[in-house]
C-alpha cells in the first residue's frame, strides 16, 4: 500500500468544562487530525500532542514540524504491506512518538478497511465492550469534586480517577473516601512529586486506592522503585513508559506494577500491541489512558482496549464527557453497564462528521 495524499486538519475543540492537572489547565483542546488516502479509501488519525510541553516534550507545533518535514515525505514514498512495518520506517526519526502515532493510526485504519475487518479485530481484540472509567481534573473545592464523582458514578462509570497535586492530595482523597467509601478510586499525579513526599504517599496508601499513577518524575524508574517498595498500593507508570524497553525495565526494577497504555505516548498501535504481548502473559494489569481525544482518537483507543490483557477500567469516556459536538457521528455513548461498545465496521468503524470537522478546523495542509 502506498499513500496518495495526506491532509492535516488543525483543529481546536472547546471542552465541556476546563480540565486541570498538576501541570496545566485546559479550556480548549488543539489537535492535528490526519486524513490519509490510498486506493479509494480514507484513513483517519488524531495527534494527541497538546498546546505546550507539559505532559511531554511534544506539542502541536513540534508535531507539525516533524510530520511536514520528515515523516510525511518519508511515508509518501514508502510502499508498505502491513502497518507493523511503519515503526521501522520511522526509526530514523528519534522520539516524537505522538507525531509517529497519528500517521500510523491513519494507516492502520486504511489497512483494516482494505482487509474488510474492524481495527479491533486487526489488532487482536476480543472484547465487544470495553470498561469505562472517568478522569476528573482538579476542582475548585472538595464539595464540588465529590459532586462531580457522584454524578459520574450515577451515569454508570466503573471507576473514578482524581488528578492530584501538592495542596490537593491526601486531605482531598480522605474526604472523598469518607463521603464515597464504595467508589472504585485511583489518583494521578502526572509526575508532580519527589521522594521527599513519601509521608503523603504512605498516608494515601491506607485509603483503598486501585493505584497511584505516575507519582514521581516523568522519565524516572529508579525513584519509583524505591517508593513502590514502601507501598502496598500498586504504582502505575504513564509518562515514564515510552518504549517496550521501558516496560521491561519497570518490571525488572519493580518501579510499578500496572501499565498505562497510551497509543500516542508509545509511538503507535504497533508498539502498543507489542507491549501488550509482553505484559499479558506475565499477568501485568493494563488499561488504556486518555488524552482528551475526539471520537477519532477515541475509536483507536477503544480498539486497543479490546485486547484481552486490558483488565482494568480505561480512561475512555463517552463523547459528551468532553465535547458538546464530537468529530464522529454517531458519538460514543456510555452503556448502562459502564462500557463503550467496540465498533465492528471495517477500520476505525466510525464515520467522521465533516460538518463539525470543518467548523472547528483553523487551518488545512495537503501533501501528495
């Protein structure tokens, strides 16, 4: 398969409500939507890089540069037979996993359509529904946080994840636990702490959490190993895991006991499948993390989360959790049992709403 044209749609989506983490507060979500054409088919992908280098070093601007000047010219002259070949073709470009992932996702969509199978089936998925959890940003006060969690639990979400930062951690979690003792709960620090904060982590270790996500440095493994040794609650690594080699190191060092799979952070679906194939036989729990994706990126996430090793609730919410209008039609809807249905049509299995895409697009570039 050889691509004939690649179009970049630079979009900006307004969130239903601001989303605050330890490093940023987002009101609008910028993204690059990739449209790739070959053989009369169109594949779609979504770049999850944000407006600033807060979660990782990649931004919309760096992704644009890498796509335009390196990856797109390379891909347009590459004749490939299966999407799993693409990471090797992209390997000359070091890093920039989010830029690589969006092109590879569009190619997976194209290839699965060509083969007449769903992306889920193409990746090895077995589930018809994936378990859905909700990620909740920092709120103005504890009362508001409790109300937000309670509202999402009543909607049917299977677990709640609270973003924490210094000054919004142990006391907050304790208050939530007192008022909502039966809620399945985890916390995410987005690398906001150091080993000097051990007392706080030992305090929340007693609060019945599913996991503590990325408590320490965004590229650290050693300090996480020291912290995990003193906690009963499993640590889940996110930002620290960018390659299969990182996952292997995490398991060797016991830096964490749960793996967060984010397709963009890992450089694509092919790399995500490799990590699943390594971790699942070892019974390492996995789940799919979210990056405020529209329905295009969400569809790829749902497909990867349909693999058998994804045993924990994912950060895969319904479309209306983040956006009044999604880029797909129909949008993802939360099932009564707290799941999202895995699309079964060929490729991503969702239809792009071109009217909404045009409305939120600020700029378009086309390459052939």
